[in-house]
C-alpha cells in the first residue's frame, strides 16, 4: 500500500493488534488512592537485601559506569554458570549471557529462534508478555490451556497433539504465572522426546524455578524437599533445541534492578551476541555487581523467601476457599493464587471496582488471555497481616453484591 502525507501515522499491524496490559489498566484506576492494598503485580513487599544493594553502590562509587561486554562481565557469567551447574547439569559460562531483565531475555530468545509465519504453541493461562512476544515477531500462537481443579494441571496428550510437525517452538513457564502450575519430571521427559523427534524448540521461562512448595518425595533426593522446580536443563543435552530464560527479580527480591540471563546452545551464542548489541548493548556494570553477590551469597534469602511464601500461600488458600462463591486451587509454585469467582464474566470490570470500592488491587484473569476470564490472580508475596486485611476487604465487598 502506498503511503502519502494524508495517511495517518500508525504502527505496523502486528503491534497494533497487541493487547494492552489489563493489569496496568487496573493499577491505573488506583492512581491517587493511597489506601489501596496492591496485590496486582508479581512483586514482593520486601526490598532488596542490603548486601546486594551495597555491592552495587560500591561499584558505582568505584566509577563502574561504562559499557560492558554484550554477554555480561565475566565474574557474573562465571557465577551464573556455577549456580546453574549446581542446580542442574554442568554448564559452561560460554553458554550464559546476561540480559537487561528477564523480559529482555525472553524477547532475545524469541528473536533468536522465531520468525514471521512460524507456529508457536504456548501452555496457558500465561503471563501476557510471553504470549505477545511471538506475535510481535509475526508468529502464530496456538494455546493449550491448563485444567482447573484442586490444582492446575496439564493434559500432556493435548499438548503433544498441538505440537504437530512444522511447529517451531513451545513456550513453557513453570512454575507458572498466573496459576502456580509446576510441570513434572515425567511430563518434561515426554515433551523433550517429542520435541527432539520433530525438531521443535523449547523456550523455557524459568524465572520462578526456586519458588516451589510441597514437592513430591523422590524428586530432589530428599523426601518432600527440592532446591528448585523440575527443569529441562536437568535433562537436555547441549545439542537439544532448548533455550532458558531466567531473572534475578523473584528469587533475590530484585524486581526493579532489571537483570536476567539466558542459557542457550553454544552454536547460538554468536548470533545471540548480535541481538544483545542491537537491543540493549549490555546490562549496567554496577547492576551486574549486585547480581554477583546475589548468586554467590543469596541462598539464605531464597530459603527465607520460600518459607515466607509457603506460609502466605497456605493462609490465603484457606481464607479464599472459606468465602462463598470463590474456588481457589492450591498453587504448587511461583507467588500467586489464580482463583475462580462464580458468576463473574468480566474480571477486568470487577477488579476495577475492587480498587475503587474496596481498595484492594488484584489482577483480572482476562489479562492472561480469554481462557483466564472468570478468574483473578492474587500475588501472595506479602505479610500475613497485609493478606488478612486484603481478604477482609474482599469479603466485605463480596457480601455487598
């Protein structure tokens, strides 16, 4: 189509077709309301630990304000490689790249393996950014929804049926945002074998891998415990079509730092370096210095966070299920409960009312795709007192309806 000066300026069609964040839309409704309890974002209510902040400040004081290597400074790449090797299989730092946030990691990996016209399959409900990124690149996204019950569960055969020959990639986020679903080792083995057979990429969003609760015996070597969720990195060989995205945001309480990393096959790293250069060039050096001490000294922080979130999950699960009209499956991981509200078919409108009338901020299920409509996400990364106050406000609101 020829354009001239009378044609209104517009973004390309793939961008215009993207859905705006409905979570942000709800949050915007709460701007100026100082007494709102915000449970809408996936963010803890605790600040980054002091030893991480001090490392970044020391780096700034030392004048570390210059460009760094596209892949990140070597000490951080070495620390991440050691961390990944400890949790999973031995991983060389040559397969690790530091990114400016976990979101950037997902975008870079998508740019690396997905092109216009590709068929991509996603297990949903799913964080909208991950579903929309392939669409930005001109790909088709086919959704395989999780099943609602006492917990959210995956129908593996349904997923395999969707992964037809010619499919380019499958998107797996486990532990899952928003449902708290966690893929099992057996499911991973089945899926990996299928993807190997058909040459399908696995793009694994592992941001919540340390936030798991109530693991079944035998998965970690110790009954009922596990240091992290089952990971494709435990199973895959370097020649497998597997790319993993991770972030410092959730495990080390560093959401505002915008620091992440990827693990990819060695054969992809040179091209990945080009993409990092053309997207962000590099992550800030002083931020990376904070990342080093987080990885090397942050195990106590993670252990404390897991115990705190487990107690919060159990508390919120019990409180919500005691409310008439609410059914809340138990989350196995991440930091959310994704619960059904009977008789509600417009969760965006409901969540806006909750902000203005009850002063409680929750995320509408429709933000996670049409299959999320009728559900609400509550981030439980908060104190029990704050959760109780939120529950009381929700309860009172529901009683007035």
